[in-house]
C-alpha cells in the first residue's frame, strides 16, 4: 500500500471507530487528545491498528507513537520492514 | 418503624413495546411478541421460537466511551431506565445530589464472552479482545454501566437469582428503603435476546417446538403446553420511601406492600410446590392483608409442564376457592427470564392503572390443576387495587411481590 493510501485508510478507520471528523486528524495532532482516548480506549486503538493493518504496537512502543504522523510512519515502516 | 415504599416511575423496553402506552395497548389487545427465527434453525436449535426486539442504536444518546462497555441488555436497561426516571420526574441534577441506589436483575452476558473467547482462540492475542469485553461480559454489566452513566451514588449491585432476578431486585430494594438505608433505588431486570445465550437452554429441551404457530407456542396453564419461549429486554421501576415521594411532589403510582421469598432446597431445574407456597404465604403475611384483598395474580407460569402445574398447586394452596384472576403475561412475551420479575410488575401495574386484566393467551384447555384457578383466556375489564406477582428460578429460588394501587 502506498503511504498516502495508508494514511487515508488509517484516518478513515480511526475517525469511524472513535467518532471524530476525519478533518480533525492531522499529522501533527496528538492522538490521545484528538480521539479522546483514555487508558482503556487506547487499547482499542492499538487493537484496531493491529486488526486492520496487521501491525502490533507493543506496550513499550505506544509512548513513542504520540501523533498521527508518528503512527503513519510506525505502521508504514512495520509493513515494509 | 419501617418506612412505606412506593413506586413513582416505570420504564420498559420489551417485545410488546418501547413505551408504557405501547405496552399497555399490546397487553389489552393480546398482541404476541413471539416469532420464528430462521437463524436459530441454521444454528441447530431444536426450537427457533423467540420474542423479537431490536437492539437500540444509542449513538445519539451516549458517547462511544459509554456505549463500548454495554452489551445489548445494558442498552435495553438504559432505555427502560431513562424512561422510568423521566416518568418519576427525576433529572440528572437530582441524581447528582442524592444517594440513589441501583439494584438490577441480570444473570448472563453471553455474547461478549463468546466473542472474546473466539478472538483469543483464533488470534492468540488478548489485546485484540478490546477494552469493552471485560465490562460487557461480567454479570454486573448492567449495574456497572447504569451506575456510571447516571452517576448514581447509592448501593450498586446486580441481583442474580435466575428467572426471579428482577423480582428479587425490587424486593431487596424495598427492604433497603423500608429499613431507612436508602431513600430511592432504581430497580429492574434485563435479559439479553440472542441465540448464543439460550442455546444451552434449548439443548435441555426446555423450549416449545410449536414452530408452525409461533404466537400459540407460549401457552401457560394450557393442557397442551410443550415448553417455554425465550424472550427479553429490560424493565425499570423507581422505588422510594413514601416521605421522599411526597417531598418531591412525585407521582405515586403504587405501594410495595411486601416481598416474600424462599428457596426450594430441592432439584436444580424442577420446581416443587412447597417452596413457591412458602414465598406466597410470606408475602401475604408480611403485607398484612387478607388473601381476598388480592384482585389479580400475575403468575410466573412459563408454559412448562411441571412448572405451571406446581405453581397452580401452590397458588391454589394459598387462595383456595376464592375467585381471583390468575394469568401469565408470558403467554404474550415468552419468558423474559432475568427481566421477568420486573417487567411483570410493570405489566400488572399497567393493568391495575387501566382497569383490565390481559388475556392468558392460548389457554384453550385446562389441566387438572389449572382448572381449579380462574384463568381468563380473554382480556377482561376489571378494577383491582392489589396484585401479587410471582417469579421463580432455576435452583429453586422464589420471589413474590404484593403491590397496592395508590
């Protein structure tokens, strides 16, 4: 999957699951703030990325993926590793 | 001195309707909520009969973070409770500033468990189960969800007493209020409606197989009954002390005169006569009334052979030859199980408030025991001011409530 296509898909599934406007999801935006995630719904975000894109964000890696831009890079790099 | 306990609000989400008016009309007109569900047949069910109701879409009412922890029966319970609170004239401000309790009957939450186990087996990764599963799958799912959504601050626990859960919840709530431990308790019962939750029940041949006539399948007390039909939904009553209701200027609908209970101490699935009789007699004794004051009996009768026979015997033991109408609203709804004790209080309340007794549908021929009772097979117009409602469950748990019009 091309990166642009991947970004569009990530935005789409996150917006649908967490009920936010796609336009609110920008590369620099904070994931937790934008999606209004607490410690429980953060688990759902990780599970969604894993089930939709086959990429597992391990517990130690979650803290590194703060923005959507970081998430795009993380998923793209893992998929293409 | 014990406090008087009154009912000031009711709400229901059932196969007979989503509002009190709809349910009242369904009861009056003898509408059946039972259908044939072809999916169950494909799943290998012996009986594909079930009550039908839709799972409400609460996207507009609740946030994702509230909905994600709710299995279907918690959604039914939310709908019933928001209506009951409105009916009782209670707003969020009142709930925020008073220690309102919550006792709700529920005794299963199957689908979230099935989904979680399927995911763990297939993926071997517990993260993929998601955050909602644990809260959806616990027996106390209804009370934990409602307690958080409505920000309740009194007692908060689930009553699991099999098919008497909803009735015990109301009875226990009444005891707390009588003894001054709570001023108000949100009480009710909820029951999931899906094939997974009752497949094992189907497996012990408990269900009617009159599949060619779904609306005739649930026939409590009828000679040719062949088993129950599963149903569900949720029902909520707001109960509070008489003083609290007066202070609030609340609409007082009825008074809970008493709660009787017993355990059979016998077989796990077959009820006996002694246990239910004891529950009935305890309720009558505690109500301080004469049996002749009871104007209507809402029976537990589920349309099983042994259950209905033994309940008919128990009722006859207590009322003798007095001509008191006895019906089972399960002839219209099927067996609403964990919800039934609460919903049947509401069905009986709607009849009492509107001067009728709904037909015991499909009561075409009595058997030896039901012949001794006055069981109307058609809706009758009748004013009554006191009713008794029975609920019995697996393991031999029995609950009886006596409620008087106000």
